[in-house]
């Protein structure tokens, strides 16, 4: 699918440069070309595309492809999907996206967060992701009841048959919906019908940040992971002259001491031994490799301005 993105000439040039010279106009929704992801997960979970999945208990997990750094990206993205999905907001949760091209920034072409772009750049893509899932759930219910899909509607995490008032929760439709082919074209809501977007909603990331459950970059630990700290030259443009690796390597937990382009990296089993290793290493001596300053002094410049 594709959508037209209106932007100023300045933003157009910025986006083109940041995308490595390429012009990105399409808005792609991973997973809409087939139901491989759904089959991969099995019938216990409905995975219509890369941005959400629905469990049998009705829980909706939104995959946040922009990092939550206090700017509200998790909540705004979830609101965008939940609006088009007609989801029960109380059953929405968000988890960070893995590293995958499917989650690349639609404008910059890489997996990145910044520039106050998280909400407006994902507006079309996330709405279509939610609308596609909603359409599949509606079709699954219609098949279950053997009725025309046009006689059904969605609301608050359910599909309702208009005339009989029968209803099925999204969780009850997971198995059936997982067998359907994702639609290639979806109809988005008229903004006048929005029930979630534009409303005051508590942020989803706040509870875990206050009860200690939130996982930050500093908390991440994987098997075999090492941590590096860098000793940099004390002046801009300085280059490494010498360093003593022996003292740093004597610190328990330090694995390597490596010269890099802008200094020395001390690599250890954790942050603390890396920090101690850097502290005891020979201080990096810097030499200025900068253009020579003009011979005339600041006093001479002041006199020039006075004249």
C-alpha cells in the first residue's frame, strides 16, 4: 500500500538526504502480503502484520517500532492502531520492536527514533495496520455466523451482528482470523468517528516506570555480553599519543584494551570493571592536529572592529 505524504520543500530535502539519497514515498505494512506470520505463531495468536498481535484472551499487543524516551511514542502509536482496530483500550499493551527492516522509519529508511517524527510519520502505516486486522476479524465473524460482512460491525474489542445482536470477542475469533488472507486495500475511519484518537488517555509507559518494572538500555543483559567504555582525548581534534594497557588489563573483569579512532576502548565483563580499567590506564595524551590559528591576536581583532 502507499499513501501520499505532504511535506515542505525543506523537509523533503532533509528526508532525501537522511535516507541516503533515496526517495521513499511508499508506506509499507509488513505482513499484508500473506499470513506467514500468523501461521508461524499458530492459531493461539492472531498476527495480521508486524505491528500487532491478538491473543485468545483478547489481549492486544502493539509492537512499538519507535523507542519510548518520554515523548509518548508507545501511547500514541497504540492509540493509532487501537482506533482503527476498534480495540478495547483496557486490553492494549506495548512491547518494543526487535531489530528488523520491517520496523524501519517510513521516511528515513532506517530503524530510528528522533526529530519528533514518531507520530506523524507512522500515522498512515499504523492506521492501516489496525484497519487490516479489524477487517479480518470482521470477516472471521461473518464466516462463523454465515452472514454478509456488511451486516456486522465492530466495537470495543468485539464483532457484533446488527440484526441478531450476536457478538464475538476478538479473542474468540483469533483461530478463524489466522486462516484468512490479509486484505490488500482497507478503508480508514472518518476522523469524526474517532473514539480514542484526540481523547485524554493515560500513558501506557507510566506504570512500569513508577513500579520499577521498566527495562532500560542499562538493564539489558544477554549471554556473553561485554561492556566497553572509551577514554577520549581531552581536546577537540586531539589524537592518541600513547597509553598503558597493562594496568587496565590487571583489573579483574577487563578483557581487552583497544585503540580506536578517537581514543582507547576498555572492554570488560561489565560496566564497573570497564570503568575502573579506564581510570587506571595511562591517561591518553593528546596532540593538537588543528589548523594553525592566525598570527594576529584577539586585541588586534578588537582594534579592527573599533576602526
